[in-house]
C-alpha cells in the first residue's frame, strides 16, 4: 500500500541509535525514514475497527464452562471421524 507522505517529524537521536539505523538501512537497502515508519507501525499498529469490536466482545463475554483438554480432544476426534 502506497501512502502520500505529507507530514514531517524532527527527531533528535544519540549517535549510537543513528548509526544503528544507518547500518540497518544499508543492510536492507532502504532509507532510515522507512525503518522509522516501520518501527512506528510495529509499536503502534493502526486499529482495525472490526478487530477492536471483536476484542471488546470477547473481553465483555460472560464466563462460560470450558471443557478439559482431554474432553476437547475427544470431541475433535469425533468431529474428524465424521468426515
């Protein structure tokens, strides 16, 4: 996905961080700016409204009985046997 880059951000870094970024950018044959944008996306991923809604539903769900792992294996075996 290609986005139009319209905002500028001025960030001060110490020499070690700057060298690490430049080294990694050279290894990957990309720009330091690309690495910074990727790091931001990794640390702060964009929120998908559908995933956020699903997570809310799961977290707000009432507690329910959960079978033991042995019971789940038996049920799964029965389902597979029907195929």
